[in-house]
């Protein structure tokens, strides 16, 4: 149902604000876990009363490691419209002009821990060829879908508060963009504090939407066919809380029992006389033990007085539990163990072992790229629409999003792999693309390579080497052209 009147727009604003409130609250919880602001849970009320405040603010933060291990391998490189064999350089230009090559990494990180992030595209009145691309947090943006659809967007709303404490919203619909400002209780009577009023500037109000589609797309983390996207750390939080509690117990035990303790048996506590104003003894009081310790005072009374010593407590048990908890987090989230366990454990690990440890994370990132490519592809469609290029928008709707290589490989490993691919006939451009993710740099390399192949000196060298270079140019595997033999 179209939102075409002021009353319908205000109803949509109130409805989406109610949807945004719990979404923003949930996102804020996971943000605090990601940033290490984690509550100390699972402690008894007695323990919390004595020691809770002592460890406020401490966290052994593994949530960030889980998120960052995935996010640092998600690097968008380009868009390829359907039917094209190369990434579209103009779409890449628009994204990079808007800093989206950097901001997508921020959005991908936030989407992991906060379930989702958002991408907005709008026309640029100063440069029609370069639409404005922006990314938003789930604490400020929410999307509403048509009933029964997970993709068709009915409306979107962005809400923020400025430095004066005034709240603003922008309602995005396929037909119009509605802008409102909310009265601030600091400046208006309480009866008017919640009223929305139009936010008018020198543009039409409401602002017509020439793209005829909601210009906001949701970049979701792991999704299900029904329900909300999942946070990457929602399943980690309980173990994270347990690890923090064990650390606090270790610190407490260390404070009380990490050093040898001495006890006096069979002796009365040392006392000092209590004097009146005339200096006459009127009684005795037990000496303050901390004062005695500082002044190095010791007084043993009684024939059976003796000094005994308690051995320091062993802390190994605490550390074993913490290590087991970290290992559980690594296994549950498919985070390679070398991200979670430092020291000498993985100092001399080989390349094949790293590849095996990486397998789970690599597949996890591939799956996440598949999910989020749908949103990025729709974002590219919006860019084409904002440029007025409906033909490219249609091609991009069935196009592809390209990413940098997910796997971590040394130059030696990559060279060995590409040599083997070359030996079975893979073209040079495909081989170069495995090393060079930036489309502009790849185009430059291909241009230089083609000039190199056309150079008479190179042609003569190719003949002298038995056609190995010619074979590479022609797509053959080396030896005599078309022979299929190995390259020299």
C-alpha cells in the first residue's frame, strides 16, 4: 500500500520508530560485547557484594576476535553486470568516490555483531554521474518489507539526534522522501515534545523519489527464512561471560592465596595499653594487625606459641578452564585456533596446517559473502537507477559481486598454485586476477602484458623457447603451440 498522505506518512514514522527501538537496543547490547563492555555474570550475590565492583570494566574480550577474523577477509572489489566478463569500472568509481570501499568493511563488521547494517543510495545534485552512497547502523536505520516478502521493501526510516538534542527522521518510500523533526522537551512544552513537524528546506516537501523504489537495502548477517538475522556473537556471549568470571575468581584467589601465608598458633594476640588523660593505664586493646605488619612488630606469648605457613594456591586449574572456554568459542565460531591462542603454540606451524585450520573460516566467509552479495547487488542497482541507467540496473540485478581472495597464502604458495593452473591452460587474465583484486590495477597489468606480448623481442624469445610464451598467449599449455605439453 502506497504512503501518499501526511497522515499515512506520520503513521509509518510512528510504526517504524516502534520497530527501531528494540532493534537499536539489541544492537547496542552486542556492540558493548564487541567493544569489551561486558557485564560480570554468573557470580553469587555474596561474591558480587564483596568483589563485584573490583572487576567492573575488566573483560578478556574474545567477541571482537570472532568478528574481526571474519570481517578482515570480507573485501568487496567490484560489480559485474550480467553478460559482462569484467567488473564495471564506473560502478567501482562511484563506490570509491563515496569511500564505500572502506565503509563497507565497517558495515560488514557491524552487521556481524549487530545482526545487520544498511546501505543508502541517493542522487547527487552536484554530479548526476556520481550518486551518494552511505552506510548506516541498525541503531539508526530500519527497513519495513511488504507482507510475505523478504526482499520487497515497503519503507525505510532513519532516526538520529543532533547536538542540540533534537531528533530527526527521514522516511523513505518508493514514491516520496518524507523528512520530519521531533519537538525537543528541552525547548518545547511537554504537550508538544512528541509532535513531528515537517523538516523543510529549499527542496520540495515531500521530496519525490525518481528511483521508484526504497533507496535503502539491508546488509544482514546470517539469515534464516523466517525471523531476524543472527548475531555472530550471540552464541559466544555466555562463554565470554563465564571466562570473565573465571578470571575474576583467579584474580581474587591470587590476591588472597598466591603467596605463602603465615599464621601464629597457640599465642595471644599482642595488645597495647589504653591510657587516660593523666597517662594512667585504664585497659588494653588488641594491636591493629596491619599496623603491626607495617612496623614489623611480632610478639609471641605462651609456651606453645608457634608459626606455621600455608603454601601458595595453585592457579593452573583456573587457566585450564579459561583455555577450554576459549577453545570452545573457536570451535563453535569456526575461528582458526591461531587467532585465539598465541605464544609458541603455532610458532612453527606449516602452510598446509594453516590451510587446514583456515578451512572452516574460509567456508564461513564464502557463505556470508553469498548472503550479503544480494544486498550489495541491490545497492549497485540503486546506483544505476540514480544515474538514470535502467538498462544497466536491469543487468546488475542479475549480476555478480566480486570479492578479494578469502584465503591467506604466501607468495610462494600462490605462485605454485598459479603455475599449476597455467599448466592446464588457464588464461593469463584469470591467473592475474587471483593475485590482483583491484579492477583498475588488473586492467593496467593486462594492458602492459598485451604490449609485452606484441613486442618483437618477446616474440623472438617465444620462438627461441619453443613457443612457451606463445602458448600462454594462445591459451595453450606450453611446448609447441597446441601440443598441450608442459611449459619450459
